[in-house]
């Protein structure tokens, strides 16, 4: 089976998305398929002034961890202005990113791509920032979803909260981690086209499952 030309790996932090994306690219190249890596989490251009204003309004919280690293939280739900404008400007940023990082390489340059995070991750981020579990049913969310190419294969890596929080020191302190995982679980229910893999298994086992999904069980053994 010829693998899809656009493969996206999504999920909460700590599920190994970057590791799996790079392992998949290496495996596909061994099989004769040339894929490129794309990081698709944050794209802030038009939305930058909105983020700056939100910070001035005290809607951004920065938590400093014991090791000096920082975790940022957005409380945009506290402002009607920010909660209305930010998703729209972020959509425009994502549109620009999709044109230059996805559509042109796919349609014009005929490249094959593996994305580390994708539009679904942005929807989860907005759901948390806006404190609105129904956000993915909104008109703005539907505009985000329309940006996803029809032939895109999206793989969701998920694992229990207790498992994820032990994988990275910063995740132990992330007060939104549990809520974020729950939001991904809701996303899985609403979008059955997402292929879900339990990321609490060993890295190699998860990798083998991804390869089987992408190219088929028989070809992955070649």
C-alpha cells in the first residue's frame, strides 16, 4: 500500500510525537519513500499583537519551575475581546502556515510530509485557552478543520495522565495537563477518523504500530 503523502502525528505533550515522527520518516526513507518533517504547533504572526495585548491585560500566567524552566498559561476566557479576536487571528496564521508549509510542498512541489502536531492540536490549545469544551463545534473551529487536506492521515498518540506526567519534569507541574488529555479524548470521540494509538507502550512498539497503519502490516515487515 502506497503511504499517504501527508501524515500528521498529534497528541498531548509527553506522548513522543517528535520522536515518532522522526522515526517514521527514517523508516519510510528506508522503504524508498522520501518524506520531509514539518513542525506545525505554533504559528504566531497576525496573532502576535493580540498575544501582547493579552499579556498586558494580565491574561497570561508564567509559572517558573524549580529548574528554571517556564510554563505559560493563557486565560483568554476572562476577556470577551481576546476570546473573540485571538481564534480568528490564529486561524489566519494557520492559513498562512498551511499555504507555505503544506499546500505548496504537497500540490506544487509534490513532496511527501510528516507533521509533528497539526490543526487538531491547535483546536485543543484553543479549547483550553478559552475554557470552552464546545469550541470545536464553533464556526471558527470549522474553518480550521476545512484547512485539513482530504487525503491526510492523522494519528493520535494518547496515554493516561499518570504515565505522561512522569516522562518529563515540566509535565509534573503542568496544572492543565490532565484537562488537556481529557480534551484529546473528547476530540477522539468527535472525530472518529483519527487513528488512535496507546503511547504508554515502549517507543519501538508504538513505532511499529504507526508503520503498520501507514504502509500496511505486510509491507512494514520488508
